[in-house]
């Protein structure tokens, strides 16, 4: 039985002072009680650690490689995607595992306790399946085990290169599966999951990449698990879906699928006000990745309308160009300020901007991952972040002021001292407990990739 104490704790019942938490051997919180015993490790501030609800871990190795521009001044998501395809054509299973392990380690150091890995890199170069079609899923699972992070694995069904059902080509060949092939891959991946807080869901990639039958088959594979899907990310995507399916992406999905609380729709940066309100009423989570959406020029999510319609949201690091929980939240709020030319757009009369965003990320991430987390309460997984407040950024702030300081000063991650994932104490004094070896393995991979670039 672990014991952790803090001078202030953000529990499901609100802020509480001088609290001790006990954690069972299965990683769940046993009890929360007032008072701190003299021999209990005590922190300044304890927060629930959210789930990172959208990640493509292999793209972490591309960070900083795609910022130059060719002769075309209209560089966009689509030109970035071509570069990504060329990059992934050289990755081996060992390299993919080392990159994922580093990525997951950095997530923990940033304050995430778990990740929903949107995993679409399945095959060898050229699209040939491995002897076990889920070989690369197994590598993701092993990386999560090494890093000690919670995992919701989301094998991705990717059938076509567009709504016209054109065949995959180039780098896309490593993604592609028929429905029958995907079912075999999904079954093998599910068998490899042995850690209690690791789960599996399913991810039809997008309306561009699956047909109606493929979408239904993917949903049938996990009748009770999480369902994730890219939706309405780019204007060109909206135009393509409208031309081929006769409706905009959000409209078509709501008309043709039973969207409910199991769904997490990623990005949603190209939705009308009506679409925003209609999707919010389903109980689905909007999976937002503000730094990646900014990097790729996706657009701005309609955050104010979404939250005012009681929509649920969570945060993901997507391309992993910069893994930083607090900066994602700040970027989301600042995008709303730029859009509306107002301040504190996502705050309420009773909750500061930081508190509302952080709580939404915790609750939405847990729902999207199918994870028993999102808050500090008895029976929930002990997904926790310990914060030092006695520094020049927080200056011993308390309550909502401390949360706002973590998110908006630009130094929130510098204040993280410890992180627990399902009771596993993986970050101590700001460093992952296996940091040195994980970084050595990653740098070996990067040396090899640069030599072959």
C-alpha cells in the first residue's frame, strides 16, 4: 500500500488541503483522508494525470524535419503528409519500438499517465505483412510496458487512398488492410495485451480511408470498447467527402453511424456551428491536438460553441512534435482568443480558464481511452501528477491560480516533480526512472535514420 500526501489536492470534490492518499497494489486509489502523517512523502500540489488521447508515436522521430519549404509557397498538410510517407518507408520494428518508448517516456514526464495510440503503421515497406500481422502492434505494447504508461491501443483500419476507393500507394502501403486482414491483426494485438490497465479499441481511420462496410466491420470488432476516427480536419477532406458521399463529414457520420460516448472524433476543426452542436449532443469526445493542428495549418476548433453545448473534449499530442500537456491547453485557449478577439474565452463564472480546460482534458481523455481515471477519487486508478509550487513561476500559488500558472506561464512542465500511472511511480524528481537507457536507444535510431536520409 503506497501513501502519498500533498498540501493541496484537486479531488473530484474540489480543492482539499493537507490530504493523504493510499494506493492499492492493483493501482487503484484506496482512500483519501484529511491529515498528513510525519513519515509520508509530501508534495506541494497533487493533480489527476490525464490521458493523451491521440498519438502517432513514430512521428516523434520526425520532429524538426519538416519545417523547410520547397518551391511551392502553398505548403500544407498534404505536402507534409508526403514527407511523412517517405520517412516511414525506412523504419524497422526495432526502430519503431525504440521511438515509441521514448515518446511514451516523454508523455509521462509531461504529466500524461496514459496514451491512446492511433496505430496505423502495420506492415513492412511495400505493404507486405509480417509473419504476425500485428507485429508492430506488439512493439507498441512492449514500448508502453517499458515506459510504464497506461495504454489504449487503437489499431487503425486503412483501406483506400480516398473516397473514390483508389488503391493505396507509396508510404500508404504500410497502413493498408482489407477488413478480413484487419480482423486478424486486431485479434492478434488483443491477445498480446496483458497489463491490467492496457486496453484495445478500434480506429477506422477516416471517411476518406474506409468504406461503409469497412466502417461497420471495425465497429463490430469492439462492441463495447473505444472508437476513434479522424473527422473534418482539412477543408480538402470536407470537399472530397461532400463530393463523393453527398454530405459533409460530420453530417454524414451522424446520419450513418450511431455515434455515442464510446466515440472520440479527432480534430473536428472544419465543422459548422450546427455540426458542432449536433456532435456535442451525442456524448462523443472531441479529440483536440492544438499544437499539431497549428503546425499543420488545420484550422481552429469551435471550442466555445462545443463547451457551451456541453460537449466533451480531451487533448492529444498527435504528431508529437512537442510533447507538453500544459502548452496544448494554452494553445487551445489562445486559438479561441485569436478567433473571437476576446480573453478567457473558455472560462466560466465559477471556473478559471485553466481549471475548466484541465478538468475537461482529464475527464474527456479518460472517457476516450475507456480508462478508469480522470479524477482523484476512491476506486479510480492512481494517475497522479505532483507539482512543486515553491518556485519563481508559481510562487506558492494555490487552487485555480496554481492551475492557471501551470498552463499560461510557459513553465508548467518545469514544475512537475513526480508522475504515477496506475500507481506506477514512473517519474521522480522530474525524470523518468529509465530515462538514460531509453534516450540512448532512441539516439541510436536517430543516428541511423539521419545516415540514410
